[in-house]
């Protein structure tokens, strides 16, 4: 099989298509099969984890990684990013008309994404997560980058309800705190794509320490789901890298609100519901 020739690619900014064309003859037969899959199903690659692609092609994950390096990329995530950039027909406001339509488009994307997330969210897993958090001696939350900010947000909400919660956005503190957990504790890992190695490692360590592990992610077949006892999978699929990023954050925020409001309802039915008012009382003198 030969990939089609294209002599019009801009040499200053290579595309995945041009990279595969120039590298194809030097790839192994298995890597050529992966290349053909990438060219034929680029959208599927963008929205699939390395595990999903490896399963579909019946190859090892390491083979996918080796293929990426063979064509000059650092790994699978860079392949996805460059594919998304090549295909981007997204929401950049390049014209005045685009700028005027941007607020409406973002609102439309967010509303649609919440409805889609509700369809795919496993409500039994959500209830299980809420009960585990209710029963936990301590809750630790792991996240990095934008997911780190979401981890801190969840921590604030849990603290406000009287739970012993902490969020770690430093990779060393994540591992240290995970090592000191036990069967009375819960560890929550937040990762938009589910493939952030440090967060996955921290959740894996927490699990080996005996803690119940929960993941919140936009990808159902991703490394973080493999180290989670309870999986809260939302929807982050968009037509461009910009839309995908927005959808991911909206979905995870939705799940965070579902968790905290569910906990509030549980607490209101118990005597411990009074604890929720302690937060309001503690900051009264900070409000006008």
C-alpha cells in the first residue's frame, strides 16, 4: 500500500499527512498498517486513547508509541494534537463575524455537551462515588494543569461541607500523600484526557495503599480508568481542539457539581447536615 503523494505541503510546518508520506517507505509492515489507519480514520485517532487504537489494530500500546517516534513525534499525544491542528475547522474568531458569533457558539457547545454527558454518565458509578466519599476518613484529589485547578475547586467544595479533603497539584506531594492512605480513605484523580502519567501514577499508588480510587475523565478507555475502582466518564468530544478543550472542562465541572450537590442532599437528611452551615458562619465577617 502506498499513501498518496502530496507535493504542496508547506515545508515550514509539516502536517501528519506529509510526515507519513515521507516516512512510509521506512516503516515496518505493522507501522505501515498503523499509518494507514491514521490516514483513513484521523477523527477516530483524535478522540481515542492509545489503548483503544491498540485494541482495534490488535497491537501493543508500545507499538503505537514506537510508530509515533518513527515518524518524528514524541508520542501518541503529540500525534493527536497535530492531527487535530491539521483538521481544525474550529471556533477561532478570525473574522469580525466569527467574533460576534463566539458567545452564542460557546453557549451552544456547553449546553449540548451537558446533555450529551448526562447520556453517557454511569449514574450507578456516581452514586457509588458519593457513598464512598461520605464514608471516607480522608479524601485526596490529584490533578495537574487545568485539571489541577479543578481538583482544588472540588477540595474547596468538600471542605465547605465538613469533609477532610485535600488537593495535590505537585507530582511529589501526590505520591507522598498517596503512600500514606489506607482502606478508610478515598483518592480522586482528575484528568481531562485520562493519560497524564503523574496523576495515573498517584492514583495507582493510592490504590496499592488500600484507598478506594475514583477517576473523573473525558475518555472511557484511558490509562487512568485502569487504576480506578470507580469511573466517572464524561464527554469531551468536539470538532476541533478548541471545542474539545471547552467540552472537557464543562463536563468535569458538571460532574463536580453532581458530586457536591448529591453530598449536600445526603447530608441534609442526616444530623451532620448542620456542618454545612459552619462554612457560611465562618465567612460571615468577610461579606458586605
